[in-house]
């Protein structure tokens, strides 16, 4: 291993909440999984020795997850060395459960496993990831995590790979979300849109990962031929980002612009790439991955805080961005819908295997028909179902933002309620073999005319490209404390029998 002198520049810090201060450059441990996949588990003490070098250089905040190999165990060994000390390293970890019921016991056990591996009585920041918002238990899980925060098992709560609409929904449902960890780089600029504005306004810190595109945003790749064989998981993933953003030629133009700026300031291309993200609206910190046992880049990362990008630099980069295509979709979509920009590629089989909230049942009185029920007592009282398929046609009942049997979600925000409602509608359609693109009509009922824009925008985020027929009306009121109710119709295939 090549050692580096401890840098003289002290990394900047950011206060996420009372009692939670982190370095603006987090050390990411996701590559522990890749190393261990090839070479077996890392010796925890040797891994902790590596992390100690980052602490000595001022990079004392570590990002890990339940599925990053033994990263939590290694970090726990490091934290043991600081037992009883006030200024110990900061542990940010993630819990990524499979979709399913999120009971109090299930959530508590998920957190307790993190505490056991880290050797802590309280996780500094517990970040929650959910694969599919069509399964509404994500909101249950966050409420249970909030309860554990009140008990003192969690310092603060964050989320990962949430888009702006679901961050807003969580906030409007009263959840104390402090951070949202998303892909954010000069190649992937999705987070610079609506999400950045929301997080800035709500004081939710964005934690940007993929800032160096798996190492592609570095001097090493300037002027280099496009790679044809890649074995590194991280590079496999981010090469897909480069491909969909315009390809290798457009990427080389971006590297050339970044190199011009790097030479001007006497820094590296990686410094420019990371500094650009750090200067974006709403960004609290960036995550730079570490391959334990290999080269450390603490001195290079410390240079990030010795300069800033000026207007000329920003204009130079904007010119390069014009040669690139935006990454499709919203933040986190790479895990939830095509094109799947992950190391393993297409995740459709993985998502299809996940348990659905609804199960289709045959309709006893009609051939070639199925229906789904949400379990609401009103379905039996009034004699209706959540949705029914008759041949190729699917009809979805009027749907409100109800969690469980009777809790109103985000009671004061019609836009957030619409996001939750559309997730419920898509879940019902999915159980009957349909998706959003099969929807041909929606009907929206509002209780307040001033909500029309927020509801329309939430509707447009799902159906902007599909454009089904739509009716929106204002009514005197809805049963219960709801601001919006929506029904939908869908047709499978081309609509012929």
C-alpha cells in the first residue's frame, strides 16, 4: 500500500442535527462487498487500521450498509478503539429490508442488528432503503424507526434513493427525515432538480454517492480508449451511466473540460468532479469510496477544501453538459424501472419476485375476471373491491391516502396524498398484470381548488409520458379528512378481446 502524509487542510464539516456533525466527505465502504466477493472476508482489525488512517486525516465519518459485506463489523472494531471518548468517528449505516410487512418487531430487529455489528447503543444515522413504493409498508417502517429514535436507539433517520415526491410525502406525514442519499455526479445530475430545491427548503441534507462514477471521473481515464471488459462492480454500474448519458465520446469531452479546470487550480479531475457536487444546492456531503488495503486518497480529498469553482469554471462545465443526455427518470429509478443502471443490470426479475401487497382472486360470478381487495372493512360493508379485471379491462375504485385501515396520510398536503394514492393504484394494477402505461383514464376529485396544481404535478410525474384521459373536479367534501380521491381505468395489450 502507498501511504500518504496527513494533509494540512482540515476537511469541512456540516451539522445535520444537534449532536450530529459529519465530514463533508464521507468515506464509503460499499467496496468492502466487492473485495470480499473476490478475496474472502477482510480481517476486522486490519480493516479498522485502514479506517484509522482516514480518521487521522480528518475524514472521521463512515458510510456503510447491512449488505456491504462486513463493513459494519470493521467499523465496529474501529469504534471500539474510541470507547468512552467524546469525539469518536461517526457511523452512518443503512437498513435495506425486502418489501413485506414492517411490524414493530421486524423494524426493531433490523436496527438491533446494526447496533450489534457496530457495537453501539445508538446508531448515529440510520438510513432506510425501500425497493418499491407500490408496497406501502415503507411508510410503516419509517414510523417505527421514528419510534426507535424517540427511544434513543437511533440518533437521526435518513433515506436512500428516494425521489422528491416520496421525500415530501414522508415529511408531510410527520417523519423526521434528516438526509437522503442519492446518486449525484457530473454525469448523473438528476438530484439537481426538484429534489435539491425540496431538500434545501426542508433542511434535508443530500448525501451524494457515485460522485466519481466508480472512479471514471479521474485523470486516469482522460484520453483513454473505451474499456471493453470490466470486472469491478462499481465500474460496471457507472459505465452504464456513461453509456446512457451520451457514450464515451461525450464523457471524454466532460473529462477534458474538468481537466482544464483542474490544471487551472492545481488539483485533480476527481477534485473538480467532487467539488462540483459539493457546491450544488442542498448537498450536505459527498461519499467517496475506499478500497481497504489499497491506495488511500486522503491528501487528494483534502484539496477539495482549498479552492472553489468560479463562474468561468461553471460555464465551462455547462458547455460540456450540453453534449450529454440527462440520465432518465428520477433519483432511485435505476433500482426500480428500466433502464436498470446497476452493477447487475436488469433487476426486473428481482422486482417481480418481491411480495405484492395484493393477491388477485377469481370473480365467482364472471368468467375471465379477477379482483383484488385491500382488506378494508368497507369493502365488505359496501360490497366492492379495490380493483377488478374483466377481460383486458381493469377498473380501480376511488382511492384515498389511507394507511392501514383508517389513518389519513399527509392530511394537509394534497400533492403528497396524490403520490401515495397513485402508488396504491399502481399496486392494484400490478396484481392484475398491468402497469402505469396501461392506464387510459383517471378521475380526480378535490376538496380544495387551490390544490389543483400540486395534485396535477404529482399526477404528471407518473403519467407525464402516458397521458391518459383525465377528469379533475372540485367537490364539496370527501368522506373523512381527505383532500383528494382518484380512480383509474386500464386496458391490457391493445385492448382487443
